[in-house]
C-alpha cells in the first residue's frame, strides 16, 4: 500500500481564528492523508520542530491577523536551517493579493485565499508533493 | 392561541387547500428542491399557519415589550424612543491613529465607541515581547500602558460617550486604565458607561485570546462584577458572546444554546462568590451575530431574549426584572463576507443589519465590504455606518415594536430555536456546566461539525454563495486596501522605553508586589490593578504578575 501523505496544519502567531485550519485539516484527513494539527499560537520554532519530528510531507499554515509577511517566511527559513528541503510549504488566510509574490519568493509554494475549496486544496497537495 | 374548535376548522380547511389547490399546482409545477432549509440547515415547511403556533400562549410566551418574558423587546417603546446605538468596532495601529478614526466616526453620527485591540494586547503581552513581533497594531490598536490609553481617548469626553472594549483575558487591566483616564479628565467612575467583553469561556471555545486557566479567569470576572456593582455601576461588566461561536461555524440554535450556557456559568460563579443575583445580573449583556437567513435570525434574537428571562427567573430566582432582560449588541456576520466581488458584501450587511433591528438589538456594528480582504478603509466604514442610518431613517421598520411578531413562521421558529437551545443547555448541565463541557471538547466539537457541514454544502453547491460558487466573474485584485505600517511595532517599543524611563519604577514594583499578594489570596484584584496602572505599570507587567500566580490555560487540541 502506498504511504499516506503526512500534513502538518499549523497556526503561527497569536490569532485564534481556526475555523479554516480545522476545516482543511479535517478535509485532508477525510481524503486519506495523515494530519497533525498544532493548535493555536505556535511560534515558528515550534512549527518547525513539529514538522521535523512528525516527518511530514506538507506544512500548511493559516494566519488571519495580518502577520503573514513576518511569520510565514520565518518558518521557511528555519526549515532550511534544519536542512529540510523536500517539504511542500503552503499558507492561507486573509492575505492581500499584493503580498503573494513576496511570500512565494520567500519560499511558500502557494497561498490560498478565501473562497478556496477543500477539493482544490487536496488536488494541489497531491500534484505538488516534493517527495 | 386558538380554541379547539377553531383549530379543528383550520385543519380541515388546510387539508382542503392541500388537496384542491396545492396538489394541483405541484403536479403541474413541482418545487425546485425536495427539501428547504434555513441558513443553519433547519428544515422549513412550505407554509406556516395558525396551527403551528397553537401551543404558544400569547400572554405568557410572547407578551408585551418591556415586560417578562421580553420576547418582543426589553423596553416598551423600543426604536420609537431612540434608535439603537450605532457602534462601529474600530482600532488599528497606534493610539494616535485610532483616536483619529474615533473622532471621525463620532463626527459622522456614530453614537458609541467600540475599541478593537491588537492581539498582543488581548493576550497580555507588551509590544516589545518576542511573541508580539509581526502582530503589533495589526487587528486593533496596541495598548501597552496608561500612556497609550490617554492618547486613545484624547479629546473624547468619557462622561458623554459609551465605550465598548473587546477585551477578555486582561479585561480588568484595560478597564482599570479606562477608569484612570477618566479620572484624569475629571470624570468619576460612577459616570462611566460602556462594556467590556470579559467573556473568557467563548475564548476557550472559539476566539482564542485566553491567558489564564478557567478557575482564576472566572475569579477575575466575578471580581469585576463585584467591583463595578459598587464603583462603576453603569458599566456593563460582561458581554456574553455568541458572535464568535457563530463565526466558528455554529448554527443559530447552537449560538443561543452555547452562549446562554456560558451565561449560566458566570451567574453561578458570581453567586458562588457570594454576590446577590440582582446586584450584578442587570449589568450582564450579550453579543450576537447577524447571519444571512433574515427570518431565522430575527427568531433567534427573540428566542434568546425569552429563554434568558426564563432562566434568570426560574433557575436563579432573580427578583428584579432588570436581571431578566437580555440586552444585546449585534455584529453582522464576518464569515458571510466574500473576498470575491466585495461590493456584494454591502448588500449582505444591509440585510443582516435589518435582521438585527427587526430582532430588537440595542447596538449594532455593521461590517465593511472589504473585511474578507483586510481591515476596512474609511470609505468602506462610512458605507457600513450609512447602512444603519438608512435602516433607521428610511425603511420604516422602527415605527412599530417587534413588527414580525405574530408571523406564524417567526413565532414557530422562535419557539423551535428556544427549544433546541434549551436542549443544548440541558446537555451541558448533564456534563457539569459550560466550563466542563469546554474541557471535554463537547461544545467545540459540535461547532466544528456544523462548520464542516456548512463548507461541504458550499462545495457541493447545495448552498449558494453569490460571487463565490455561483455568478463568478474574473476580477482584478482589489486596490487601496488598508495596510498597517510595520513601523508601528518600533514606535510602540520606543514608547514603552520612554514610559519606563520616566515613571516611578519603585512605586511600580511596589504596586505589582501588592497585586501579586492579592492574586495569591482572595482579595478583589481590581483596586490593586488600578493602583498599578496609574503608576504606568505596563499591561505586560500586570499580566505577567498574574501569569506567575495563576499559570496559563492549555488548550485541548481537537479535530
């Protein structure tokens, strides 16, 4: 049997809006993936430690507070420092379009904004795994 | 509402109509769906008649406004006396910028202030804390010390406005700062009007800005109840919030059930702390969401009012009618806004606001069209405020009290939501009350299940969201969104340095020591916090002392 895709869903920063994160986590799990959800208020260090420890294929982060430009790149950077280069890193939340190019440049593979369906997300992950 | 004979006639005439008129029509033109549902997924019948309200006694269940059980409104003349308070939630960046926005809103006819704090403030961290990086000033204004609070309310007479503050875990600290600013303006605490949200249970359930564990958090809340009943008697000491429960995905009935269950927990905690129910209950207030399904929402507000009145009277033996009145603020549903075709949100907000008004709200915040994208711009906020003014001045719905009462559908729906909410309350009682039900994850799981179902309905097109899953167009990226300059973080850090360099640091240490002792024993902490903030102890320092004594809440991670 094929090894299931392992996904870490993380909430960096201080915002408590986790409806989206929980929905995605549940939908990915229903699609057969193994999903670990970090809970709220995770520092970039905690997220990276969890990603390494759980040996995940995907890190998905959600921020609705506007702190994405600060926190998303931090996670990418720390993962690189740990020598992790084969994890698909994606983000979502209330993120203005004009911030997306900068985030992609920083190493986020894709940014999902309001209105994205869980089906689109599942397809994207299946088609873009790095390992 | 009708006698037996009349009802039996109605039954016959309805069956007659079904046979002769309805069935003929259905055979020619079937309905578009096999099942019709409310926004919350509750079934809706084709037609409601007097039969559906037959068991509802007018005098005991519906009654008159300003009279128990307050189904028709908490006050006898409602909007004929004065319209609801138009209270726009605002705050961003620095105290200076937010102060400007408040003055603008008051100038445009806003009748109450509503302060949004940034996340570090809401979680009791100063702007220079490592966890605050990237978050300072983003979703609200950054308040680190009394200095910021003085700037925030500069030029705003605190004896004239009522101020609502969305602050929960550190509510005692921000209230103390507000009292201190008023004192500097020469306004005594007994003249202050406003509300602190101060509702920690829904933070654990849905909103996430908790600090301390349940028990000390409940103690802080009852300390505030007690202190305000003596010192700040016109202050609403809590705003028991269904808003965020609904935003997290609950149904309308769950919103009422879980919110009132939280309310019950606060009343029980205060009674246990030795307070008489009629001393604090009149200052309890509520906060609900206004979602898209107009008539379901109107019914929800009416159901909440009736059920709370019954709970206060029957369960807690309240004697004062003021203790039984559910007064509430409403905000239109943030989660209903779409990032696509954002101007459509103006229409959604208008209808949601109408539901709140028809449901008898005491104050209202209308969301801005661009809030699925960023914090609202001033232009967007103005349209949102104008929406309320149009409802108040042009639609005529304010001319008579509770105009939808007596609608067979609305009365049946009101009863249905009341009954379903009561079922949830019974279930939560069985589990040992709201705090226990939260520890067990019961409430969170119920909400998650509803949220998941809602999302799947959108994806399968069972639920249409205009512009998002139907009637889509290609769009350009929206321009001119409000952005908070990252420099705000640096400015706040500088301000903290200045405050710490100029205050009496010895006095600060001493006041924080006294506060620590009060936290360790059973003294009311409010006077100690007030003393500390007056010496310009920072929010982070005050909360730091409390963190040391009380510890921190650990969220159960559930999926």
